C-alpha cells in the first residue's frame, strides 16, 4: 500500500492498519481524535509523539513529576512493608503462632 494514495476521508470508515498508515503519513493533529477512537495503541503512540515534541522545559517538568510519583509510590510501599513487619513482631511478642502453609 502506498502512503501517497491514502486519503484522510477513509478514516471513519476503515480503521486498523489504515489509521496507522495515515498517522505515519502525517495526518493533521486535529484529525488524531478520529484516528484513535477505536485504536488505544495508536492513541498511546500519538501521546508519546506529542510529549516528545514538547519544549525542553515542559519535558523537564514532566520528568520531575513522574520521578516524584515513582518516589512517592516507593515510599508508600516501603512504609507498608515496614508496618507489616511491625505487626508481625507485635503478634509474636503476644505469643501468636504462625503456621507455614
């Protein structure tokens, strides 16, 4: 299939491979919503492209936010594990018996 022969009018009627080819051909950004209606992976690709097209300052803000979210999730998981260990320690002090299954 030749990209030069693809027409944007085919978008709502077809889908699948045609939508990907139109995206690769460089369909205008206002038409992206129509392309992604039934194509979640195509939407992800378009979101990634849009992110990579941002200026450096915006990208740094995004990276900082993502780092914060990952650090916060890690901190919460660590606190949860610490809390579980503390509860087990208290139960053992109270004489609880744990069976290995």
